């Protein structure tokens, strides 16, 4: 029986649903009687406390504080709203400082599962942290490049509203070997959103294989995914 914590990282560009998915996953796991700690984003708290975004020389301390929060938890499930890797990504993008990558990637390798939030949801403003929709694609590209360069596997999560949470829960059920079978029963209770499975990454292949996007760098795969999502949105608009 495993005694170490099970760590899941939720990564992605700004306004892609990391915080709401973190809350949803935590609630779903707790509903099965599992011990869960949700680790909030340190950067958000830092910006709220200082009334500004951090400067280049302050990035490393924020990343370190976030790492300490995550890796100080010694049992149960740890659901991290971002990881130090996102701080390294933004340090690279905003300040052209790549010095945080090495340690951040070593820390990322300690997660049991990495979920990357897709860009299929609308950008919305949220205080000091968010720079605008134009930063999401380059940040997403840097994130994928970093994970792929370190040969760290990840799943991309798509879908709107509850379908996004459902896709994340399916990824956890498939991707974490120690996961209790009870979560499968919990997932089957999402009757109201099972009809939305075609909007999620997992549902697109109709269950024919575990994941269509095991390698999320597969451009053809993601092109098909976005095509299906756009068709779904257009159909709903025309109704």
C-alpha cells in the first residue's frame, strides 16, 4: 500500500480554469472519503498582498514558496493549482530569464500526474495576474516545450464548464495507478454531463482507446480536437 502522497499538478496559461478545476477535483475525491489537500496558487496570494505583480528578482522566491507548500504535505492527495514550472514559464516569457527551469522541471518530475488546461475557454480578466488573451498561446507553447524537453508526460484537458471537470477526473482515473475504484463510481454519477462528453478530450474517441492525445504535441490530433469543439459550439449557436 502506498504511503507517499499522490500529487497532481494543474498547469496552463492564464484564465484556463485551473483554480475551478482544482476545487472540483478536490470535492470529487473528498466525496469518496479520500484525504485531499488543495494547494492554492502562491502567485495569486503574492499579488493580492503586494498590490502588484512580481519583478524578475522576486520570481525565484515565489516558486520556492510554492514548492515548499506542495512538497511539505506528506500524505493523502495533493492537488496543486499550478506548480513552480509556471513561475519558470512566466519568468522566461516576461523577463527572458530561463534560470528557474532546471529546478522547476526536477520538481515537476515528482508529480504523479500533470494536467495541462487547454485554450478552448474564453479569457476573462481577474485582477493583477492576467495580462490578456494574447499571452495565452505563447505561454501554452512554452509550457509544452518545457515538459516535452524534459520528457515529462502530461494530459491536455478540454471542455466547457462541467465537461472540463469531467475530462480532468477521467484523466485522473486513467492516469493514477493507485486510484481507488470508488472514483469510477463517482464519475458514473455525473449523469447530467455525460451527454457533453464529446466536448471533452476523453470523449472524442468514444472510448475506443485510453487517450487520443497521449502525446499532446501531436498537431493533427489537437487539430481534430479543436475542429470537433468548434463544430459543437456552432451547432449549439444555431439551435
